[in-house]
């Protein structure tokens, strides 16, 4: 994410960036688990 996009989101709604980052992190983790780490526990 670019600095300008971060600043714009932060200025618009500080909680919004947090939600986006959490969802993005969750989706990345889920994708990784399904694609590569099916047999590995979540750490």
C-alpha cells in the first residue's frame, strides 16, 4: 500500500485502515494455509 493511500484512508477513517489490514492479513494467511500449509498448524 502506498503512503498516499494510507494517509488518505487514515484521514478519512482511522479504523478503516485497521479493518482493511486485518482482512488482508486474514485472507493472505488463509490462502497460504490452503495452498502450502494444509498439514501445518496455524502458528
